[in-house]
C-alpha cells in the first residue's frame, strides 16, 4: 500500500495521523553495526579517560577533580542512552549484543538492565493512560483526584512534585536507593537476579575505586559524575511528558500511537547537548517508533520536516514545566496548583 501524501499525515485526525507516521518511520529502524560500535566507543572511551584524569587530579586540586568528574556526568548520560537503546533492541541488530552491552553499562549507571528494560517497556505501553499510572513514569494526579485527597496526602504530593525534591533529592534516591531492588517486579526471581547481580558488580567497582583512590576518589570523582548524570536524566525524562499540552486519556479513549506522538515533546537542544543526550529530545518520534537507533533520530527530523513543529519545546520554555503538577481533564492540559485552584473556584 503506498503511503499517503505528506500533508495528509498531519491533516488527518490525531490517531490516524500517528498510525500513518508509524509506516513512514519504519524505514529508519535498522541499526548500523559499525556506527553503533563507533557511538559506543565515542561515549565509553572519553568517560573512562576523563574519570582517570579526575582521579589523577586529586593530587593537584580537589576542585579540578570535582569539575572534571562533573563534566564526566554528561558522558554517563550518553552511556545511559545507549543502555536505553539496548533495552529497546535498537542499538545492535543482535539481541544478545544489546543485552550484554546494556548489562555492562547498567553497572556504570547504577541501573539493573533487565529491571529497567521491563519498567521502561511498561512506560511505553501505558504512557498517557490515566488508568495505568505508577511504574516507569512521573506520577501525575488529575485536579479532581488531588482535591479529593486528605490534607496529609496533598502535602505529600506537593513535596513530591516540588522542583527541589524532583530535581534535587529524587535523582539520588532513584539511582542510589530505588534501583537497588526490583520495585514493582518483586514476584519474579529474574528481576531479583538482575538487581542483585548489578549491585554486586557496583560494590566491586566501588571497592576497587576506594582501594586505589580512597574516600576522596569516591566523594570527588564518583559522586559528582553520578549526581550530574542522574539530575540531567531526570530532567530530560520529566520534560518529555510533563509539558502543558501533553496528552492524557482514560483507558476507553486512550490510543497508543496517538498518545505516543502527541503526548511526548520535541525538546530542542543545542547541538552539543543533543549529542550528549543522544537525541532523546526527539521524544515524540522515539515514543512512536522506539526501535529507531538514537543516532538516526535527527535523520528522521531532517527528512520529515512536518515533525519539527509538533510539541516543540525550547530550553527557555521547558523551565516553566517545573511548575506544572496536575492534569486538568476539562481544559485538557497540565496545570499548576494555583491554576487548578482558580479553575475549581470558577
């Protein structure tokens, strides 16, 4: 069946338009093994080199070591994106290659590969579904749900959604504590093995680091790298779905492709940040067709310019997303607590 004209892809109803785009995007799904190996080397080699340089800098200046380690957090973000693509089976054409590379990187990112792959798959399969919230997402209440909470639970939700918690404390809790156990998947030994096995290798790696570099290496090399990567990762994940005109639906109205395309942002970043984040800002395309390797996402954008204006979000615009906390089912947009109060009063 021939594809519809490009203009028809954006002029049909949302659900049909999204399904049309799936057919267009299918041609970009094949990874290039040579390119994948290059991208892995271009991320892993500088990561280890900069880590060693930060370690050696401890004898020169603690501040220099700290700065180099913090910069290295950006390379750790890129390694996480490769782990992410391995989880989608899109980085290599071979399933075993994806899984083993994903497992090894999982030790560096403190993220048990098999556990994360499953919870992230659940996120993709239920993103924007109001009746299937709670695993692999930023938990979001509707205005009515929030108003029906007890006072104590309202306070707890406000704390959870506050920027100081969401982008300050939460990244550390997620990667240092939550990832140590297979939360949400505890009934399966496979996920326990993934989590505990990753923990063993993490403990061994940290033991070697402390043995050769002491506590200074842990606190001034490992910790800054982790915190920068974790905070950047949480922020990127947040703005990909927590923007004003995102899409939430109840089960009976929810359409997978429609919500994937229209409920995910296109986060426009400078070229250098786009490189370090592995083009994950092209999230509407990724959610609609997750088997596309990250290094082909900009190819998609160059050849399909109709996607450039869909859910476009600049860095300046994204700052405002941090104050959006509740889904207003009547206005069909994400709103702040104060906006919700005014809507209810009206």
